[in-house]
C-alpha cells in the first residue's frame, strides 16, 4: 500500500513495506551480510546505481530499509538512516555537519553523552561548541559565532523538561546560515514533528519510545531533503554505524504500537503528575501537562500532548530521593525511558554524573532531581507504588 497520503496510524502499520517474493505479511528478517548478483553486469549496475539492488548489509538491507522508509514518513522527511544506537545517530549528525574550524550551539541539559562526546572528543578534530539555555531564544542568538554551523536542540530536554521553541530557534539559526537538528527522543513523531516546525534534521534514540519495549538499542536520523540525507547516509555507511537486520526488525515491530503505547502512557502520566503535584513530600514537579510548568503554553502549541516523562524533587534532597528510589517495587530503578514499563532514576548520580556539579547546576539538574518515565501499567498501581515509597521519606 502507498501510505504517503495515509494517516499516522496507518503509516505505523503499513509504511515501509518491502515486497517479498513469498508474499509474507511482515517484512522478513534478511539476516545476511551480503547479496548475490545475477551476473557480473547486474553487479556492476547495482554498484553504479543504475539499478536498485542490494549489495552488502552495511550499505543497505530490505529489513533495515523497511524501518528507514517508515521513519521518514512518520517524521515527514525525505529519508532516514537507522544506526546501531542513539549515540551513533548523534555522532552521524556531528560528523556529517561539523569539521575543523566549525562551531556548534546546543542546549545545556541535552542527553549527557551527547554533550560529553562533543566536549571531550570533538575538540581533537578542531570542533568547538557552546552550551546555553536554549529555552530562552536570546541565549541562542548570543552564542552564535561566524563559524557556527549547527544548532543542536533537544526538547523537552533531559531531565529538566525545559522546552525550546523550535520554530523560533530555527528562524534565528537559519538567519545565520546554520542547520538545525532536534533530538526528538522524548516525544517521538506522535507528539512532535520538528521538520514540520522548520528543522532540517531530526534524530532519535530508538531505544526509547520508537521501539518501546526495552529490548533493543538503536537510533535514527531523518532529514528534510536529499542533500542532507546523502551526507548522513555517507557517514552511517562509511563509519559503520549501521544497524543489524534483526535489531531493525524488532524495532519495526515495536513501532507499530507507538500511538496506543503513548496514548496510554500519557494518560497515566497526567494522573501521576496530578498526584505528585499535590503530595506533601514533593517539593516541585516539572511535567509539560501541568499548568505549573513554566512553558506550559509553548508545550501546548508545539507538542500534540505532554508525553509521559517528568522530573520532581522530594523534600529532603538527595537522601529523600534515594529513599523513594530504594523503596519502589513496580517502577524499575533503571536508566532509559519510553518503554512500556515505569522507570525511575537519579540523573545526578547516573545519566548526568559525567558533568561537573557546576555544569549540572547551571543546567538545572539539582542533586535531588528524580526522573520518572511513566509506563502503561495500571495507573492505580503506579500511584500506590510511589505513594508507599514517599510515605517512608
Ligand atoms: C538515550 C538517549 C540518547 C542516546 O541513545 P542510545 O540509544 O542510548 O545510544 C540520546 N538522546 C536522548 C534524549 C536519549 O534519551
């Protein structure tokens, strides 16, 4: 079925399909490293691009292509590449669009390793970066230099839930000839479509909502046009960031239920947030679906829903936060997010521990901040679990 004009849910189920000689309903796992040519001329035509054919799995594979085509359609992009991990997707973008003498502007509380690798590894190759609070567009403008090439955003950002106005940030960056990439992991295309808001590139850790079942690690990059697609495809294929066919197949299967997973998790999250906001042991809570979120209006404008991620502070700081994490039974004490199971973690000692205390505080990641990814269990059980753990504080 041609799904180009179909709705989002129909795309989730039917997009990307690769025709299979035996007519299988689901694109099979082509677990092969290489493909046989019919004859020498056929091989030559595949290599020259004259004929579309599969050559070698790092360069292309039907199971992988099924997933890539689907992601491009869901994000309203030209094309997508999938990668072995979310960090491979982040590095694909860095390598494709930055080089010696160039500068990147980014948000100060992006995913820890996205910032870590830029500040520790890329200076070796002459790449500079500036991290500011991009939730205020004036800070973006101030950070831009004559050699700035890329604005790298993550919104809502991890784990402070700070929201950047994508359309406004794009306007500023484009005036300076910069490309804009948005890490859309926290939302998935069901909630936010950065390319529709003017961004050039969108990436995901598919480990999170896209696959949604906490059983693979993967990433993807989707671009607005062919020129950008060719650049990211070159990096993915030649650096060897490619995904394995089995991993791609599992991800494509997980992706089919994206809408219903997110709807349910979001419905649960709204109730959990309302419960936490009123709880006497909670000092503060940040959830884009609460009117108390400083960017509640922007969230409503830019996102189709508030999602299922939130962070909160327990009265009594780090010690109290630890008591909660050590006494939940249904929620798993684990990093990662966006799966069907509720996960709880502590960024200052876990995901953002590589940043210095000053860097964390500047980015709003206080020692008492607890991050919660609400799953699709019965919401009464999630609330009872948190209520019990909080009662021990
Ligand atoms: C997890 C995550 C990443 C990195 O993805 P991996 O699949 O773990 O390599 C990047 N960005 C965000 C926002 C994430 O949550």
